[in-house]
C-alpha cells in the first residue's frame, strides 16, 4: 500500500509509521510526506529517513480553495492508495476529501464521536470524563465525523494535566495507528 502522509508538527505519528516500516512490521511504502508548515520537525523526520517531502504553505495562496487545490495536486502527484493525516492541523475542503474518498485516514485524541475538533483532550478534561482515548477514522467532509476504524481507551487520572493526558494518549495513538495501517494494507 502506497501512502502519502501529511503533517503539521513534530511528526511523532509519522515516526511510528517509519519505524514500523523499517522494522518490517508494516508493509507500506511511504511515497512522500507533505506539510503546510515549512521546516516542521515532521518533514525533517521524513528527510532523515530518505522519504520525499513537499510543503504547500497556505500563505503562498490567495484563497483557501487555491491552497486546497495545490495541496490536492501535490498529494495526487504521488498516486497514493491512502492519505494519512498524522497531526495535520488544517481542515481540508470537500473537494479535497472527495478526491481521496474512502482513502484518507486521520487520528483524533478522543473517543469519537465525543470531543471532536482541535481540543479533544482539553474538552475531555473539562467535561470530567473518567476514560478518554484515541480514534483512527476515515475522513469525510465533516470535522472528525468519518467512519471509525479503531479506538483505544485511556484512563483519565485525577491528577492529569492536559499535557500529561495528551502524552499518554499519544503513546496509544502511535500503536493504534500502526495496527490500523497493518490491517488496511493486508
């Protein structure tokens, strides 16, 4: 299975996938890693692993639709079987999603459908839940509303800060992502 990974930040999910591929635990080809953020650590991780990279910064385009079309063309140029949003922090428009319909996967740091959006960990803490977790799901044109592929629960501790809880969720997120990609590729 040929994948293109989109990142916006440090690329820890990407690194988990790279490590699983290198260890022979995951049979996927990472064709390229793209970002909306020039110079982000995720791009460095990819380059260090010998993976092609590209950047499509929104500031380079006059409008959001123009940026979406440029990113869509860049991703399509690598002919992926699957597009993985691994800490990619931009909402993609309906035309982009339709171009890769049923072939785009995202991770989210909550047990969807609870706590969608950019602040899943903070929202779970504020709501006072005792269990939260991570979801791997297909992307549709809504925000974190696509079909759920897999979930893992993470207990919320009384003493948890947002950062502490998020770090524990990330550990499970990396495992669940690799496991889900393994199932999708088989």
